């Protein structure tokens, strides 16, 4: 009898509760750094480059697309996100740019032998800067290890924003990746 009254009470109360299960989520547009177009390239000989890793400042460990205001405030752009973390997208972009120059990029683990040419990157800035002169900025530090010798430096690229801030950041990222590969190509 007690069980029956509990079941009856549960059924009666269930009719009084209204749950709105279907909710409208805001539309999110997702962007990538690369256009993912890889053509067939015939190379007589390939160079190899081992990408040890890409690290980034903790502020860029997000899929949010960030903009920096003149007063130092940082905001994310509503309704727009990166498809992946910026450091992962930059690694993919680097592989694509390297393949255009007959350079094969490998990632750890490298197997039984250590690579002769290695690259380590730290993403220092990855911003859309708004204000009187809006621009997209990519800044990174790099370390090349070639036959046991270390070469390091800082690379910064900027692109004025004319209409589309995300497109400007895509352009400047591609240029930074291309510049890194160009540096590698001169270090034989």
C-alpha cells in the first residue's frame, strides 16, 4: 500500500513539472588558420625537420578568438571560435608550408634515432589588435637545433586589418609559418 501511494504521488507530481529540454544554442562560426589545400609536388629530394613541439602563453590555450583593445583589455569575439587551439592549428599550417618547399615535418616520438634538424616554437602573441590602427599580430620565439648547434630568435609578423580581422590573422599566421620554413631552408 505504501509503495502504491508513493508511485501515485510521483506520477501526480510528474505532471506538474515542466522541463524545457530543447534549448536554442547560439550559432558559433568556427575558423581554421589554413585553407587545407595541398597540391601534389614532385621533389627530387626531401629535407626532414622534426617539430619538437609548439607551446604557447596560457592566454592562447583557448579556442576563443581574442581581440586586444588599446586600454589593454582582452575580449573574445562573440559567436566565433577557432576549430582547434592556435598552437595546433599553427603546427598544421607549418606542415603545409614546409611541404610546399619539399620539407617533411615529423613529430615525436622519433623512433630509434634522433633527428638531425629539430625545431621548437613558443607562440608569444596571437592577437587581433583593435584601436586607431587595427592589425593582426603573430609573435613567436623559435629554437632550431641543427647537428647539435642551436640557433634561436624571435619572429613577429603584423598585418593591417582592412575588413576581416580573422582573415588578417590567417594571412599573418601563414606568413609567419612561411618565414620559419625559409629560415630552416637557409640552415643546411
